[in-house]
């Protein structure tokens, strides 16, 4: 059987590192702060935002949650982001994606101060990732996937990594991280997506597969070579009649048939999900570390 890469366990490790740094900040009279903004009432987004807020509070971070109605206007949202940019108690800002259709998300992202953009979505941070500038912010989910590979001792240097999905939140930054120089990088990267011809012929060449498709149990045994490492980014709600919630969470990988072929694989839940929140905490501390010296010199 394959090694199960436990995101829950590695996330605990990341959070323990965060706790030590938070204690050091507090000893200097500084409490790192994160503001999370949610527009609308999508149940999955609400659940993510609540768990982010809870994790912040558990760690002793200053956490501010703005839950706004679907009718919130672009101008109101811009005004809130500007207010958070100017707030010295806030070091990180996250606007939950996707917002309602009438919101121009790109404009909102460009309004966030890049120094507080803990999601790594601002064009300045996208450029810094491409440039391998360590002062930038990298999106939390791909950063979490890379940390899982590093902690599980998976050699990425020279490996063929195939990323399935080209989103700005996961696929694109994941590809950039895997091809960057250094630990968890130096891979040969192929990016595939919904228009890729004969996907299986490419994924079967992969030493490492990052599945970020957003379709439940899409990746089957036939797509995977023997001994591959599979990181499943998907968190899909599928109906499960008779269960308490009425749904269950499944990944983008058909776990039961893919796992026996793998050298290592992440489960869902308990894989990438807890890592995303842990890396958000880590990014918030990085923002605080970079902002505080700037303020004390002012
Ligand atoms: N929606 C799904 N994942 C994310 C994320 O990492 N950040 C934000 N802002 N929205 C998301």
C-alpha cells in the first residue's frame, strides 16, 4: 500500500512553527492580524472562512471577519479593502474567491496592498513568484502542496511533475513553484487543463501528479503510472443520502482505485485542505515580519 501523506499532521507542524513566532511577536507587543472578507452566502465559502477565523483565534492572532451580503457593491468592497490597507492592526487581507458575478475580482485584488496580500493574488506577487523573489507571497494551496512533498521526502529535482488545472489559485502558481530552484522545486513541469488532448498519455509519464481540476474523482487508475506520487487538491461536496450532513467530501482523485498504484498519496479530507489554512497563517506572519520593520522606521 502507498504512504498516506497526512496534511493534518504536517499542518500541525506548520502551526507549531507559527505559534513560536506569534509568541515572539507578542513578547515585542505586536499581535499579527488577518482580515478575511466574504461576500455572499455560498455554503462552502462560508465554511472555509469560519475555519480560517477559528484557526486564527486558536493561535492568538488578531482576526477580523467581514461577512457581507451578496448585494454589496464594487465601490463598497473597494472602500473596505482600502480601510484594511490603512489599518495598522491588520497585516494580512484575504477576500474569499469567487465573489458574486457583479464584482470585478481583478480590480479588488489590485486594490489590496501587495504587502498585505497573503493570498498571493496581486500582480506584484504573481510577478515575484515568477521572478523567484522571496519577499513575495505565494498562494497558500500550492505552497501547502509543496510543503507536503518536502516533508514526505519526495524528491522533486529532475522529477516529471504534471499539474492538472491552470487556475490562478492553484495550477499556475503550482507549476511556477515546482519549476523554481531549490527544495520542492527543480522539477520538469507539464501543465494540463480542460483542453489538453489525450490527458492520460501525459499523466502516465508523471512521477508526481498535482490534481487541481475541481471535478469529483476525475483522476482514475488508468491515468497514473505505478509508483507515482499523487497530491489531490480537490475538495468536492457530493450528495451522500442518509448521512448527517447529506453530503460528503471527495477529492479530484478516485482514491480507492488510484491509491494502490501510488508510492504516496494525499487523502481527502485530511490532505491538502488543512495545509491551506496553515500556510495562510504562515503567510500572515511573513506579512507581519515584513511590515513591522517598515512601520518602526517611519
Ligand atoms: N477560494 C478557494 N481557495 C481560496 C484561497 O486560497 N483564497 C481565496 N481568497 N479564495 C479561495
